[in-house]
């Protein structure tokens, strides 16, 4: 009777197996890189060097890239809530601030306006209008300098002077900082935190500071929004005002609600002083 003979594994077979597993490894790595690149492009502000760093994705999957209490940096709202924060930088703008506020107020849209101290001094009545209409106000520094290039005491001055100007115009103190250009380093975060501030990054940029048609801006925002997104718009661009109805109706149509940055922080369980 003939039995099947068990052939010993030859060196050739071993080599083929190693080659095969290397090929599988390469395919998995390429797929992961492709996925990371897609994520970076589609929905979040993830610089490529972060997207390629496995630790970034470990933090992301653990939900540690939402709010970091060590640095008081807010990068993303809670993905458990179908809500977004509309943040509008660079005001007060005398021409576009009032109609943007009027549209948002008429449609019951919560928003956070990050104001520049020197512009608040120029247009205090627009700052007052935003405060009176119930919008949240944030600090966008005294004169819009890039903070990482400054010394710690200069950073503190940029924050304090903006707060002073907003307080003089509206009677409100601030505790949310949007660094100009969203450029920050450890020194910036520590200076802001020492003054009781949360530094607010963003996840969905509209690129509305470029001369883009309103529909392009709105479609870009709608494409990049996910639960907990922080949307960045600017107050001094006519295209932004024209894009707002499409953004607001589009997101509401997808079941999103609008919250202030403070409400977003509360949903992440961040306890802080409320000055607004
Ligand atoms: Zn700005």
C-alpha cells in the first residue's frame, strides 16, 4: 500500500514564504499610508509628517487628540456628538461682521468669533454687536503676530492686550485663544495655559482667505466635516458670507447641530471658568 510521503520543507519553500510575507507586509504598509494620506486630506488638519507617524494614529484611535489637559490644547470635539463648532477669525470687520452675525442670529446658528485687539479698537461697535447677539468671543491676539517667533512675555502681552481691548468694548473677558495662522509651539501653549486659556486648533479649513467662489468654500467644508469638527472661517472675506447658507443648510441637512467652542469643551468633560 502506498502512503503519501511528507516532503520536508526545502530551503526554496522557505524563501518563497519569506518573499510572500514581505510582499503582504508591503501591501499592508502602502494601504495604511494611503489611508493615512486620505484621512489627512479629507477630514482633518493632519500634516503629512503626523499622518505618517504611527503614534499619531494610536493617539487618534484612543481619542487622545481631542483635548490635552497638559497643554490645554483643543484639537477636535467629541466624535460622540453630531455637532460642529463654527469659528470665525480676524474680526471685527466693519463691512462683513454685521451681515455675518445677522445671518447666523436669524438662523439660530451658534458661532465663536476670534477677534484681533487692534481691530476691536478700530471697530468697537462691531465687537459689541457680536457680544450683544450672544455669540462666543475668543482671543486672536493683539495684532495678529505669529506667536512661536515671540518670547514668552511677549506672547502673554499679545493675549492680555487683546483681552483688555475686548473687555473695554464688550465688558467680557476671554479664555479661548486661536493663535494667528494656527501656529503654536510648546512655549505658546504654556503661556496661554498660564493665563487660563484653552488654545483652539481646527479640523476643517475652508481656505476662504483665498479668492474662492462661495460654492467651492461650502463644498470643501461639507466634505471635510465629521462629528466634532472645528470649522475655520474668516470674517473679512465676501465669499464666506455668501457660502454660509450653503454650509449651514448642508450641515443641518446631514443632521449636524452648531455649538460654541465652550459647549464642545463641556461635551469633552473639560471643566473651566466661564467668562463669556
Ligand atoms: Zn487670523
